[in-house]
């Protein structure tokens, strides 16, 4: 059944050329009639004619054709002037114009093409050839328009999905609660490489002395990885952290993910419980980048252990509990492996050693409320050159032209003061 007013789309998703508009600009009424008749044989009935270039300019604005068939020699305004004026308007830059001329000369044809003609056909017009060229240009134009429409729709949907994914990340109010409640400076930064991806992080208060930090990176990229972050958020609602060790918490998440992810999907993760009263960080990891704790200025660094079986590979996997000292005046740095696996202009990986070197030259004095900004200021200039090979960031193969995509950093500084830390939040997607 045909719905009244519906667009007639072909099976490949491109509307048929029968819906197209054609403007014939020619002072010869016999040629007008012959062209109209031949195009109607192709099923094209939406045809308008103009007697000269000036009339054609008026009708091109009102009729909005998909293609123009233009004669060169006409009174009042010839085809060359018409073509020049049309191409001067940006909105008609992509309009197909087939020019007919009685001069069969290569230089003349080249001049017309340089002026903006899409195609040139020599008189006397071979109407079968004209019909074939009209069909080719209309079908090409419709495919381009269809592709543009599709890309615009996808871009709009991806932007909407991106906003939804951002809502999974901790809100500014949550970060401010952690800052004020535990006396910390909290800096965070997400650098996206595309619209969507599988990176996830959260932090939440547990009691008056403890808060939890979770960082997870799903394998894959794009929409499939992003969907897994939504699946994860559902699992987290049913898994409490207050009465579990970090290893037990990761084990519960692992069980949930193992039930829903395919055999080719997995996630790296780190969950830490920061205990301000005890002055330590208990944590468990599943193939995540090593946590780094530092003290002093210049800082002395302690490297944690991020090893462990990635989540969802074995539903019965157990995860080891580990601990780092975190006394007053300490700081904790958590990053995705986009940082350590970024490459410099010589193609060399930064590595854990390079990251520690960058941190070691930072100013972590209590007066510095935004230490992460200083770290990024040192990191980004050396990582923006195109890598020699495709780097694997966050467990995913990254695009060679985006060497520092998905750079995810968090910085937690323990001190005796309440920091007014700067926090920049963008989507961490692939």
C-alpha cells in the first residue's frame, strides 16, 4: 500500500530520478520540446523551461532544479554568462549543468568545463546520449544527497548517544562532594578520539573516611564498546562496594560481564578504595595501567601493580587485593594506557618510565590546585606527532592520525587543605 505523500525510495535507499527537477534553458522551442519528450520517456516529468539566461536565473531560484540543461547561444543573456553567475552563488556550487553547444572544439569544451559546466554535449543533440548523461548525473547527485542526509542523521544520533554516555560519568556535584568531604584536590581529564567508546570511570563516597574509584576500559571501539558501558552501569547498580574488598568487588563485576559479553569482548579495570583515616589505598586490578602514588616536592613515586586477568574472560576469576601507602601530602595518578602507549615524533613509546619522569618534574605543592593541568601541559606536546605505528590505547587499536585519543587521566592529591582543583570533563570515547 502506498501512503499518500510518502517519498518513493528505491531499494538501495536512494530516491529515484523521477522525483528530480530539470530546468531546460534554451531559446529554441523545438529543442525544448524534443528534450522534454525524451526525458519524459525516462520517467522525468518535473521539467521547466527558460527562453534565455536571464529567465533561467529567475527560474533557478524559484524552481530549484536538480540539473540544468543549458544552451550557449541565446539572446538577452547567453549560457556562458548564466553559468558564471550561477557558479558565483555558493548554494549552486554542486548543481549539475549540462551545456549544449554547436562548436565541436576541444579548447571550447575545456573552457566551458573550467567555467563550471558539469558536462558538455555537442549539437546536433543526440537525445539518447543526453538522456544517459542526465541519468548518470541525477543518480550521482541523489546518492551524494542521500549520503549527506545519512551522515547528518548519524552525526545527530551519535551526538545524542554521546550525551547519554557522558551522563554515566560522575557529575561535578559528586566530584565536589569528594573534594570537600575528604579534603582532596581532584583533577580529571578526558580527551576523546571520536564520538563514542568503551571507557568508563566513576568515584563515590563509601563512608566518612573512604571513597571508591573505578576505571574500566572495554575492548573494541565505537558503538559496540559504548553499549558495554551502559551494560556495566546496570551491573554496578546491583553490586555494592561498602562491604566488599576491592578484589571481591571486581569479581562480582566480572561475573556480571561474563554473562553478557561475547567471547571476543573483555575489559581492563582497576578499583581502588582510598582510606583517608588509615592513610592507604587498597585496590585490585584486571590488566589495568599501574596506579602511581607520590609524595614530596620533587615527588618520590611508588608504582602499584595493575596486572590481573581482564574482566569477562573467566567468570570464576579471583582478583588479588593490593595496597599502597597514602599518607598526608600524597597524590595518586590514574591513567588509561593511552598515556603510556602514546608515541613521540620519533615513534618511541612514552611508557611507564616516561610517565613517571613527567610526574617527577611536576610541582605538587599544596598551592598548586590543578596539578593535572601541569602534567597534561608536559604530556600533550610530546604525544601529538603522528606515531610510527598504530598505538594501542585503552586496550584498543587507535587511529594513526589520533595518537593521543582516549587520553584519560585522574589526579587525587591528599593534603591538609581543601583544594579548588580544576576539572575538565570531556567524553572519553573511541
